[in-house]
C-alpha cells in the first residue's frame, strides 16, 4: 500500500512537493484553504488584462535543477526585469527623477548631489557592516543615497524605522552598482509567462490530488494522523496553530485599476515596477504587469502597492531575531500535536523572506527528505 502524504497549502512549495512525491510513488493530497491554487504568486485578470493582486513576481534562478523543473512545466519565456525609482533631490523639487534601481554610479554622477555622494563613498568601509538594516545599508552606499532611495521606502514598507530591522536580508535586497548592469537580477535564468504564473503551477499540480476550500489547523492533528503517514505544512505557523498575533507579518494591498490605452501594446507607467520612496505618496511602488506580459490588448492595469494590510505577505525580520525564534517554537509546538512525522517548508512556514525559486528548492529538499525517511 502506498504511503499517504498530506500537504497543507497549494502555493509554489506545496505544489512542487506534492508533484515530486506523487512522481516518487506516494499518494499525495494537497489541501488548500482558498478556491484557487498558486498562493502569493497567482495572477488575475481585469477586463482581460493580466495583473498581480499580490505584487510583482518575476521568476529568476541560478539553480539548475529548479530551472529544469519549471521549464518542464512551461515556464520558458525570457524576461529581463528592470526597475526604476522616482527620487526627489530636495523638498522643493516639483518633479521627481527616474533613476535605475539598484542605483547606478554612472547615473549618479549626473546628479547635483554627486560631489557629496562621492565623498561619502570614498569614506565607506571595505565591506558593509552593521547589526541593523539602516547601519548596514548606510555603510554600503553612504547617508545621502540611503536617504534618497531607502529610508522612507523602508519606513513605509515595514511600518517601523530601519534601525529596528535585521541586517541579514540587506545583502540580498540592496546593492550599489558600478558595472552598468541594469537588470534587477543577475541570475542566469529569468522568466515571465505571458498569462501569469497560474498555468505553470496548475501544470505542476496536474497529476496531484488537490482539495480546495479546505482549511486545516492544529485542531485537526488527530484526523490528519489517521488520514496520512506524514504531513508537510507550508502555511503560516501562527495561522496553523490558531494563535494570530504570535508572529509579526507585514502585508500589502494592491489598489489596482483598469485604464484605457491608445493602442493594444500601450502602457501608462515608465516600468513594470517603479519604486516610490517619497513620503509624498502613501504607496511604495506602482506595478504594471503589462510591461512584462507584452499583452496586445486595449487597456492596462496599474496597481499601487499600499503597505500595512493585515495579511501574511512578508515576515518581519527584526534585529533581535525574536520572530524567527518564535516561529521555531511554534513548529515544535505543532509537531508535538501529531503522532506522525511533520515537515515544514516554504516562505510562510519557515518565516523567511525568499523568492519563488527558493520556495521550489525548499519543496525539492522536503520531498527528498520525506522520500528518504518514509520510502515510496
């Protein structure tokens, strides 16, 4: 008799883990509390225009195994993602300047603040240092660039000063470019599917049993233990443990609107993603997915990313690491309720700030571990 595996959540991690274990001979059921699969990465349409209700998601990876996997499910269309940032050089500026993100030294040389920036760059330490996000980034690019590009964006995004945030995720998210590379990512493989990621994740799940509109929590541990030989949890652990507020999350709300265009290929914003760090607007960036899809359709959808929504989009990685420690405690508490093996994987369950390819790599690792420990 085949071993039975339950997977909680049908985002990237749950979908890929479910598929790999199904291919390995396990009987898998993926349990998803909403009516659709795809999780945070899922795209939607408005008047036929593809847009992203949870923010911009560009697939990129250096992981060859991950790349081969997504290619096999139809994710193959290349896309070189470039981001712009609108900065105001002084409070008196009526118009912002559009500059590359990450900041490019050659562009910065054209700004009137360059002499100050140049002096600050010359005085930086050989390697960035600092225990909190602000100190680390200032040591990377100097105070002037930090204030222009980072300070207010971070305060809006996280609802707290950057001095309270961990420096651990700074090297992954912030860079000062001196080599002229304009794409946001340096990964060898970068893709954006013309209809959004939904079809890819649906392909991954095409051979897997999926039950939608089914929410399970720690209260269901006994039943899950009867139905399955092991459970993989990809949901947020404070949600699964039924203790909201135990972990700190930062959510966003995409205020999306359809706008007509003069031609089928028309767009209204300067880039797929345009960062808006200024406090002159309450949102952090605009997202216009049509830049990436290349849809030929009359109209477009422009989304303003409003921070502070009560949703579990981003873990809040504080300088003291308190939330990560609490997540580990919740994992132990949840596992204690089960008489079968319990595994945790993915962005939500492991309380990590990771990309799509890392979520897939998590799924590969947990599927390998389950197969090794339980057998096919």
